[in-house]
C-alpha cells in the first residue's frame, strides 16, 4: 500500500511538512488509485471524505450546493470552556434520572458490538496470559454531541481520543462482552485501537468520472492492533474490518472471527 500513498519526509522541519498530499497511480489493467494523506490536526476522517467527495463532484463538472461545500468555522466552537469539554457538558446534561436505574444503563450500538467482538477475537488469537490487562483506544466524534451540533459539512477535526476501562484478557475472551474492569500489573501490550468509519463518511461516493470506487480503505495500519471498521464495497449493510496483527496471530484471529460469529 505504501506505493500508492504519498510518503511524508519526516526528516524535514515540522513547519515544512505538507498538510495534504495526493498521489494518482495508474495500473496496467487501466485502473486508477487516488491516494490521499492529510494531517489529522487539520481534518478528521469525516472531513477528509467530504473533501474528496466534493473534489470528485467538481471533477465531473458538478456545481456544489451550499450544503456540499466544506465549511470552515471558527475552531473555537470545539475548544474547552471553563475546564469542561462540550462532550462532558452533553453527557452530564443527558444523564438518566429515572429512579429504576441505580446506575446508568449500558447502551450497546452497532459499533460497540462489532468492536467488542473484534477485541474478544484478538485476545483469543494472541493467547495472552488470562491476567494480562488490555484496553481498546478509539476516538469519539463530537459533531452531533455539541449544542447546537456542528453543520454536516463542517471541515476540521471534531474528535476526542478515548479509552475503555482496563480489563483482563481472560475475561474478554470468555465472559460477556461488557465485563468489568480491574486493576492489574502490566504484562505486555495486547491492546487495540479501533476506529469507526461506519457513519457520516461517504467513502464510496467519490466518483471522479470513472464510476463508483471498487474499494476505499486506510492506506496503512500503523502499529500492532490498529483496526478500522468500515462499510463494505457491496453498498449494503455489510461491514469490512481492516486490522494489523503480528504474523503469528493473523490466522488464529481469522479462525476465531468466523468460528464465533
């Protein structure tokens, strides 16, 4: 994949590093690949795909509607205010006050279900000590959580890093997926970083005039455990999972993934 994605020369001073790079590769079969690299400081995944989608429409001679143009707003709308993030304000205001709930109910959506299943399969494939602590890192989008929410065509990075509670590999591999967290000694690095490209990202909408893309995905997976959950090329509700694991763990992961699904 490195041959179709523009490479950044990190030996250059930071001030000289480009914010976005594009590379077009033509294959002998007649296919074309458009590789894009951008700084996450400037744009998150949603902004990146909206930009490419708008670029493709312009390449086809389309005129963008006002709601299709990347919108540059004052980035101060997502800054911390009085020591509290917009996310924290939102969640504190939307707490369940129903007395029948002694604690907040666990609300599990599609991403949480798929991510938890990937976490379980990875713990089994790595065959770590059952007392090995493990966490999953991800990023939480804030676009719809702000009040008022950001416009759909907001261009910038509106995400915040977050991490699950620390759990034991043995619990993740054998207990219900919402098992409790623990405090335990660190015995290695069996963690995952699971990113969602499932919603609000028109990743198969970028038609430059050559037709609908047959594949769109991450150009590289940086580090053991980096994972992306994204729509499949079929265009239905099917999902694709891209994950980087150490070579001895790949086949066991595939086995558990399809065996336990």
